[in-house]
C-alpha cells in the first residue's frame, strides 16, 4: 500500500526570503545573527555558521518589511526546541509558543507574516534559483 508523504508537518512552512531584513537571537546577554530558513506562525527554522550556546530559551529579534511598508521590529521570548549540527553549520528549530500565554497583538503579527510569506511563495521557483 502506497502512502502519501507530501506533507509530513501539521502546519505548512514557508521559505523565508527578502521579507526578513535582519534576525538575531539574544542569549545570555549576547546577540547572535541567524539566518531564517522557514516559517509558520508557531515557529521558525534558523541557520548559523557556528553553534550557539546550549540553552532552551532565547529572545528572538526580527526586523521585517512587507511590500511598501516601513521596517517593523518584533522582539519576544522563544523556546529552542531542537538543534542539528551539520558539516556546514547549525540548524535550529525555534517555537513561538511558550508556556506563558502570548499576547494577542504579537500572535496577530506572527499570523500576518505567515500570510505575507504564503502570498509571495511561488511553487515554480521554490528556492529562488530563477530570479
């Protein structure tokens, strides 16, 4: 019997692109630049060239801009749920949902970013090779 494995995740993830202008993690009074990989309103995948300190919680700082809007900044507590060390760097899974209840304005903005990424996602050029 053949099974369909087209979507293994509960929520679809959207590739991050030029919407994200700057992204960093604040850990133990230091800030580390990270590259966003993929996103949904409950979490984000991040990449770094070298490992981050081994902690479970951090502050995520995201500067983003959609279309003709001015640059916006979000800064909020996150949970680091997994870390994978690769030959070329490290991948981190970061969860926006913590044990504390997220305020509605932040949740609404995270959903808005997801909508922006979903609307600009193109299946024909998923990795931006032809742009």
